[in-house]
């Protein structure tokens, strides 16, 4: 998936160690009980994430490239396979949360043993390019699971009526001189349209779904300079946003009715005031913060209500490539101090919340999946989902770039999804 | 939706009569029992189609534009509303098949009364442009339901173990000098790519979803000159097409398992031979006929197996606009002699089977739904569906044009869906 | 199932003709559309009832006992088998309503052909005792379906928002000098308990589940002399009957919540007044009429609210055998003039409404199912159902006797189920 | 529920301590992960059992009877309420397994705090009779949950593909001189029938559902002296037991098809041999052991196949009261050495496996639930379930008596259900 053919062995090694350590850091505040539960079919247990990311290195790197390697436990091949048909059968996904053994101690041991073997392999001299590419892919794969781990544990913790916190509440820093009720979406970034190129530019890592870079034609358009905020969303709600079918896609309106939606996920009305569950526990909704945990259906309805529409992914990328700069590649989480979108950062195209686009997740012209089992990584999911762009407060920095394509079904709310509004030019 | 501002009153009147008459002709071979049943939630009863298309004229033309008009029956407003939220509540769609009254005689009376009123309105002198536009829209709407009526009744009849025929079997005319087993998809139509325009060209009727005409950029590609045939499909099946996960989108593979698919809808294995249920009853599968009643998932898997992919709708339209000519606008069904795709017509881009494209059903850049309740016609369904192009053997001729966008969910098989294969150029 | 070994050929013949004619009389007011629909899985289409009762004679009498008989249509064996595993496969029960062919005309022809053959058989001289027993069973079987036909079509018609009537409304005859609001359940019939005998006494027809007659021990008890009325039920509702969990069995309370029950089936609140759908269309609830279309769960909750309980079937039968006389055996429906329970008859133990008992439907001590396929008639349903006693306004008179055991699941409401209250003595 | 009015304070205290300690002993081998999971809606997590039994004492004893007592945590009232409507809302039962906090440490603390308060209450001098009755009830309640805890954790552990053991395997002790394949059900215990009394005799504790003792009339019958064994069951399976609809109740046969049953729960075919998962892990099926983990449907089908039927609960109790003696009242588990039914004990009426009876779970004549919230304990479940008698290898000894009524739905298999066969005399 990356275009590089020579590899910096030391960078590969240090990257490996850094990624592996962060996963364990993220799991550290969680009890064995927390790490075991699957609160809905889309969610995976923390200990499953820890084991599956390990499995990825074991099955795709150690087994094929390390002579004499024997798998840590024969049942793990089956138990921690996510969706790779080429690797064989899997434990049923919706049942991941009924597996109690291996427990967290055995998962830690699994991680240690695989790490030892990986370092042995990496330290034994140059590895083939294929192997290096898979080690790099495994790191980015584990980073994706770092974000999923946080999304998932947020959902798990929200099911506990005792209102637990994953991390301590650092307080809401609403920024200087702010006016809490003022929507932030008043400015616009304008694009003149025309033929543009989108897709990965070829330097650094990219997933197969970002390739090939290709031309696409845009009409003139504008994108709101700020993210839609909770204050904006409250105005939408006050104006009957969840009660007016004319604002909604037909499937969206059916979902509103079936699920009883009347606010974003994790919002709860308490004596007339709205409160929100965060990774630091529940607290009042802060109007100036970007809204998060809305579905595509809700984002689309909001944009229609606001007189606009969602941008396409090409529009978003064409702007992002020239208007903003990704925050870096430290490998840390973008918003690690808070794990919640910040009011003062609502104008960055990158980070805070993933931004729903109007684009169904489809292959780029000329797309070819990677060879081998990892070809199942992205391509086979290209139906029934929509693209989100930008990264969010729980995304590792390495996953923030103009060409990065995240994707979820239109009804999904447990991802950190928010939005910007676009207008025809 | 049409761009015309002056109307040919006589054409409007004769078109109205022609469309209304064909619906009744299509229902004529069906008993009261046949016309009442809903064999699955997607299917509507024949008598519902007959009443709903009448309701469309009553609610959108007569009520607003004919002074003193009183609705035929107050309950019908509720009973025959399909999905127009702006008109009010509806009888639940999956329960349409439990309504026995009004029966077919009362539905005939409803049609007659509304026809009388419509002719009175049309004959009373020029009607406003808005009204004329809605009369024209109502005709095209009813033509869509003519195709739906046939799709739906085919499904209904297929549930009868006595193997009924809607129309007599006229025999399979396999064409002259044919070689039954040879796949027809060997030739290719090549396109050099570049900036093209797609969308309705402005002359004649078009639905709102075909507008606005706009530029889009294509890479070079080729499209198979013939439709994929049953012989091709048998080769796919013989090669394990329904048993190899690597050929399928993930959702498609899950559907294959959940539904137990092993052949197109309406195919049945009988002592090793495949037979197919048609509107003329069941008969052997004919290898040279275009395959039909496959889902997007199956079409996509086939294309991958064949080493290609599905075309995008822009690719299809760019070719269709220059390579072929729609068959006319008589208002009759394209394939009325047989109601089944014909082997000898497999090279026409238009007709025989709707061709799945790789394009999710999305608004064109600058799309705006029509004003008023009919704005719900298309736009609100632009999620979770894929575009099909070309028309099929049960499509009225007026619905065959290069810019026409049909759409169904990726798992739908009861539409007359087939495919062509595309290749990167 | 009957204990008779000699048969009155003429009675068998005239009984056959009488039963067969009544079924057709009951279907006569119904259109082809009405006769085709299945409004929920428990309901069967009218034309299915007409065909299935015919199938019963064809498969169990003509095929085995009439030399050279050939079945009317080979597919009917499969299509009109209800649940006889010994006869082979069946068309899936919940899909009976999607079968449009044979239509009502072909079903009429089927009935005629089988009637001709049956009369030929019966007129050809004495038939074996086995055959005679099956002819008699077939008549009682068809009578059961006469009641089911009316229960089922009532549900079908109730789904039509045009408020249709199966028979004309003859008006509510509330009886002389009545006080509409006064509950009728004020008197009690007392039983001293002790060892009693229940079960069929051996004279006349009985189903296998009524045998053998056997001893059972009763504690002293009392049974309300009148049926619970709509007025009683309104008092229960006004006292929070559907909102107080302490009145309900746990499964019943869960069903109240899941189904949103707040009144008997077919009741609808209209501007504060309760109206009820009957086979003569909708009209106001009449407080002095026996309440009907309540489930076991509701009957049980009502009895608890009233300070009593439901009677066991042994208690009911012990009283009925001495306190009342079945209305006759004309073969006509009990309440044929109205098809709705009558206020003035609320003190008869037999008729008006089936009375829920506290007894799970279980085999009597020493029970043995009949030999052959008809052994599947009753025994295999002896789990998960409750016994009702007495007969109702749409029951054929022949089905009214002290030992008759009707049975339905505790959540069923579309049967004509009502209740009496019992008290410990 | 007990008839005693004076209480032995010391016995109450020591009983309390003994019961509370055993629960903790049973949980001791289980990890935090094991204790958190709910493998199906019927199962509750171990830590929930530990907390709920504590809640019972807190809500029903401490709150009403200990002056100044404040609940340990306000959310626990809601979280650990099982089904007591009178206490208020509950956390949804099927979601018990997504609660991670309180974790096992906090549950341990909850138990300690409530134990301290209970001892303070019990040591402060005589408590009212009402309170004493509830303390005793709470002990028996906790003993029921000890059995449930083991049933439930067996199901949880069985979902782990690593084949875990709750306790070490002590080996199968098949008894001396046994013939492994010989069915044990060859002897019969005969009863002459007549008027008998069943129900609790009044000495010692009993649940409300065992009262009042009352007369019932029995026909002569016989009961197999031994439990049905795995060898018997293999013969049933070999004879097509799971493939012959004529052996099954209709609902049972539907369940066989829907669930794909072909052997008891926890049996797995491995290369032609049957293996069984136990609380000591998986091992070969031992033909002489009593069969266990069969549903009512299966027990009923087996009895029919064997030419008999299931006994009624009155038959069982009438025999048990004279033919056998309960094993004692140490409070320990009956089969604590193995937690699996033993071949050599298959002739005891008490213990090894709960024996399905043909009796639907109904109130005894004159039954009245206990006053107050604990009146919800038994009565409201008296629908849709069948009675099992005798106790099993994971039942506390105190729960083994002739009048004890256990009950489960007819499809339940995770209880330790087996059977004896009865015959008409």
C-alpha cells in the first residue's frame, strides 16, 4: 500500500514499539470487567482489540516470515481473526463479548510473546520488503484499533448507570472571550471548482483505498469554516429538527422513528437541560463545542435544515490539501488531553470530529486491493457506507492526512462523527 | 421537472388516455385474488398499484386545480398514499396486502371516476403550467408503476406451487445461427475518457434526479458489448461463484449465507438442470439469454470473477449517449411480446435488463428536488441504493433514455436487474 | 374417537351435506379478495379453510377407502395439508395468504368434485367402520373450521380502514329492563367439592382429547353465574387494570408492554368513547354484553383484580354437567342471528363466549391419541396452551357440550374468548 | 412462607453465614472476566448473582427493619433488582452482561457491608417474626442463586473455545461392575393410585408455591426406578429420535428444526464420538451416567419413544414421599465433589438431575402468594412453564424435598434437567 521500496529498519522498529506501547497505555485505566464486555454488536471488547492487533502481526508477519515460528495458541488463530476469509473461520463477531478466556492476563502474555518474536525478527537483519510493508501496515492497523478501542469503551462505559469516567475530567476549556451560544459556522471557505486531483500523493504511508490519485471535476462550492457546534445543534432541535420528515432522507426518518432519536448519541435530557456522556463522565452540553456522535442521517438532515448540504469527499479533500496542515505524526492521539472535541479548535479541518461527507464509500477509478489476505482490508467494505474525513480527538496523529478515508454505515453514531456544511458556489 | 413551459394540450390528453389504458391492460389477465396479494414487503398488490396511480392524479392534480372537486372516498387519501409525508399518514406499507376492500371492482370505479374528472379538467381549456407538469409527471409515474406491477406480480405468481403463467408461453426464440453455450460478452466498446457531460439534455421529460446536466471526468475504460448471459452465469456458478468469499463484498457474502443464494432469483434446480420461472411459467434456463434477477452483490461478484468491474453510471451514460439509440416512445412495453429478456437483443444498451452500475444513488452536483409534495419523489431515497441503467423488457418505452436513473438496494433481486462488465482502459 | 361401532348411514350422509353446505353459506358474503388474505400468521384465508376441509375428506376418506379414486390435483395434497406430518410436506403456514391460485372458483370446483365422490362412496353401500368414523370426524373437523373461518375473517375485515361488515347490523338488543352499567357477575353457583368425574360420557361424538372419563378431586368453590361484561371490563380499565403490574402474570405484563394493550382486541377509543369492531362493523361498546376477545393473560388479571381467579376446567365441567343444558345439535351456529355475544344470554354456561380456564391444556390420565395420521389431531398441541370451555356465538351447536375442550395460547385474542370468575369455597 | 412463628436466632445467624460463605466459595474459581459475562438472555453474570442476593437482604430486611440504615449505593437498588415491580424499575435483564461497574471488587465490598449490617441487626436482639421470615427466605433465595450461578457459568464457560474447567476433572467414577451400555431404566416403582395428599407438610421451610397441602386423585401408575441415562439417550438418537416428528409435540418439533437440535445441550460430535462439556471441561459421553441438559420437549419425546410418558408432579411426589429420603440439609451442594450427575446414583429420586414432569406450573388449589413485594417470588411465573422435581448435582441440600417445585419453560436446556419415564398402571 505504501510506494516505498526501501525501508528504514530503525524507524520500523521504533514505530512498532511506540504503537504497541500506546495500545497498552490506552487499556491501562480499564478493569478486567471493562475490557471483556461488548455492549452492542458493532463494539469489540478492549481485550479483543489488544489480542486482534497482536494476531495481525503473528499471522501476517511472524508465520510467513520468521522461520520456525509457532503460533502462541492454536485457538487464537480462530478467536482473534476479525474478518479475513483467507485465514479461515472466525468466532462470530456479535459473540466476542461472551469470551472470558483468555482473560486480560493471558492477552498481556500473548502481546509480550509476539512482541519478543517481532523484535527478534526485526533485529535479525533486514527483512524482505513484503514483510516490512506488512509490519508498517500492522502499525497503522493497530492505530486504527486504538481509535476503535476508545470509541468502543465509551459505549461500554455509557451503559453503566453509575456514570464512570475513563479519564479524569479536566474541565471544559471554552476558549477565550467566547460567546457560548453563537454558532461557529458563519464563515465559508470558497473553491472555484474545475478539474482537481485527489488521492494519496505517494509520499509516506497510505491505505490501498486512498489510491490511485486521480482527476475529478468539481463545480464551484463553499465549505463552512467551522464545525457545526452543539449550539447549532440545539437550534436545529428547537426548530423541530427531529420531528420534521421533510428534512430527512427516507431511511433516516425511518431510523429516527425506530430508534427514538431526539438528540445525538450520549445526550440525555435532565430536567430540561441537556447533558452529555464523555470519556470523563457526564456533564452539561457545551454549546460552543463541535457536535459529535451524530449519524450520516442526522448530519444530512442538519445540512438540509441549514440550507446547504454535506460536502463530497472530493470537495473536502480539494480544500484540505491547500487550506490546512495535518497536525503531525507523533503517533499520539490528537486530542489526548481531553478525548472530547474542543470548542477552540472547531476551525481546523483536521481533528476534533470526523466529518461526514455526501460520498458513498466506493473504489477510486483504477483501484486495486493489495495482494494476499490483506487485500480484504478495505475493498470488500465498499458498499453501504459513507466516507468521513479529517480525523477526530481520539485519532492517532498518523491517521490525519488529506487523503485519509474513514467510513461507517449511515446509521452509525458511536464513531466520533460530526460535520461541516457545504453550499453550491 | 421538465424544462418546457408551454404544453401541447392534445398530447397531454392522449398521453393520459394511453397510459391509463395500458395499466388496465396489464391488470386484465389477473384475477381478484392475484391482484390482492403482497408476497413480500417490497411488493405491492396489483390493485394497490391501480389505485395509487389514480390517487396521484386525484391528490396532486384534481384537488388543487379543479374547483369543487371532492375526493372519491376520504379513506383513500390515507390508504393509497405511498410515501408522501406532506400528504399525511399512510397505511403501513408492509400491510398493503391485507386490505381486501376496496376490491378490484371498487378500484375500477375509482379509476373511472378520476378519469372522468381528469378529462373534464383537461377538456375545459388550458390548464396552468404547474398542473400540466403534474399531469405529465403523473403519466410517467404511472409508467413506473406499470413496470413495478409486472415485477411484483411475477413475484406473487412465483409463490404459487401450481406454476401459473401471466401470459402464454410463446417459446424461446434463441435467434438465428446461435451457439447456445457461448458467452456473448466477448466484444468491448472502448471510451478514451476525459471530461464528459452527463444528465438530462433538456428536451423532453426527465425526472428531477436526472438534472442538472454536468461535467464529470472519466479515465479510459471499456464496456462489454453484450449483456452477461445465463451461459456466462452458469460458468460463474460452476467455478464456485457462490462459494468463494474472495469474490464478494463483505455484505454480499453475508447475504449469500443468510439467504442461501446459489443462483439468480427464480432459478430452481430440477434433477441437475436449472429451470427458471418467467411470466409465462417455468421453463429451462436458456444459456444465450441475458441473465436477470440478480442483485448488485451478485453482479459485483460476477464482474470481479470475470476480471473486471461494474461500470459507473457516468461511464455507462457517456457510452450510451453516443453508441446506441433508445427504441422509441410509443408508451408500450419494450419487450411486450415476451416479458423476458431476449437472447438476440443482448447487444442493445437499452432494454432487456436493467444494468447495475457501481454508482451509489446520489444527487448530481447542483441537484434540487421539485417544489411541493412531489419533491419527495426521488431525492429522499438517495442513500443505500445503487443506480441501474438502460431499461428492461417490462419497461415502458418512455422510460428508456440515456440519462434515466433507476435505483434499488444492493440486495434487491425482484427487479429485472442484469449487467455488463467494464474494464479499466 | 367416538365409541359407536355401528353407523347410521343416512345420518352420516345428511350430516355430511349439512356441514358442507354451511361452510359455503358462511363464505358466500365474502369477495374473492376477502377470501384470499391472511392478516396475521394465526389467520388462514377463507378459501384455504374451504379447501383444507375438503382435503381432509379426500386424503383421509377417499384415497384410502374409495377404489380407483385419483386426487383432484397433485399439488393440493401439499398446499392444503395443515399440519399432518404423516401426510408429508406442507406449504408454510405463515405464507398461506400469498397463494392466489387456486382461486375461489377452483376451490369451489374442488369442493364439488370431492362432494360428488363422497356421495358416490356413501351411496355405494355400507362403508367400513373406520371410514365412517373418519367421515364423522371430518364433519366435526369442518365445523371447527367454520368457527375459525369466522374468527379469521373478522380479523381480516378489521384491517380494512373502510369499516366493512360481514353481515348487516341488526342492532344491539340489550334485553328488557336492563341497567346498562350494572355488572352481571353478581350471582354465584356453588359447588361443594369432592371426587367428581369429568370427560366425555360415551354417548355421541367426542374428540380424543375428551377421553377417558376419569375421577378428579375438587375443593369447594363458586363460579360467577354470569359472564364478565363489557361494563365490568370498563371498571377494570378505569381502575388501572392495564397499568398495574401486580395484577398480572409476568409474561402477561411483558405482553401488555410489548403489544401496547389497553383494551380488548377490536376496541378503539374514539374521542373518549370506546367502540368495538364486530362482524357487523364498528359500533359503541355495550356495557351489558359479555366481554370478548381477551387473552388468557387479561382474563387472569381481571379475575385477580376482582378478588377471585379463573376456574379450572374440571370445576367448570363439574358445574356445567349439572347446571345447564347445551343448546342442541342443529349444526347451525349458536349465535347465528348476530355473531356477537348477547347481553341477555350472559348467564348460560354454554355459548356467547369461550371461557378461559386456569388449566393448561394437558392429556387426561390414560389419554391415547387416535391411530393413524388423525392421531396428530389434538395430542401434539398439548403444550403451551390453555383450555377454554363452553362455546361461543360463532360455534356450531354440535361443538357445545360439557366435555368439549377448546385451547389457545395465553396471548391469543382473536378467538371469541371471555370469562367467568371463580372463588375458593 | 414457613409456618413457624418462633425463630431460633442462633440458627438464623449461622444459616446466614453458612449460605453467604458458600456463594463466595462458588465464585472463587472465577476470574473477573468470567464473572462479568452474560452468554444468553437467560444467563446472569456471576457478579450479578452475588450482588442481587445481597440486594435481597438489603431491600427486604435492612431497609424496612433496621433503623437508620442507608443503602450502600442508590443505583444498586435499580441495578440489582431482578423482577420486583413493587420495588421499582430495573436494569433490563438481557443487558446485565454489559454492566462492568461495579466490578467484582466493589461487589465484594457490597457483600461485606451488607453482611456487617445484617449481623448487627441479628445480634441486636430478637427481630420481628416478619423480619425473621424474610431472613430465612433470603437464605433460601440465595441458595437458589447458587444453583443458578453454576448453571449460568457452565453456559458461559462453554462459549470459550479453549475448553476451560471450572473445577478440576476428578475422573468419571462409573461404579463397580457396571455395564456401560445397559440402560438403567428397567425397574419400576408401582403406585396403586387413589386419593393422595401432596404439598408441603408444614415442618420446616417451604416456598409459597408448595402450599397448601391438598388432596388429589391418581390413577394407578409406575415410575422407572432409574433415571434415563446417556446410553438410553444414544439409543433414542440412533433410532432417529431427533428426526421423527411423530415422537414430538408440535412446538417441540418446531424447536428442533429452528435450533438444529440433534443431541442434548453441551454434547458435541467429534469424529463420530460424542463428547460432553462439563464443569470440569469436555470429555467423552459416559453411557451409564444420567442424561442431563435436555428440554421438556426432548424429555417428552423420549418418553413417548420409550412407550411411556412423563409423570405428573403429583405422581412423582406421591412416590417420593414414601419411597426415598432427601439427602440432608447441610446446605452444601448435593454433588459437590463432581458437579455432574453420577452413574452410581441414578436410582435416587432426589438429586443428580431435575426430573421433568408432565405438569404445567400452576397454583395449587387455595394458593395465595405471600404478602408484600416477595409475593412476586413465585406466583407471577405460573404460566408457560413446566415443573421439575427432585434436585440435581448442583442443588444445595436444603432445596431437596418431596414437595419442592422447580420450573422452567419447555425449551430450556441450560438447567440440569433429565427425566424418569412413567407408565399407566
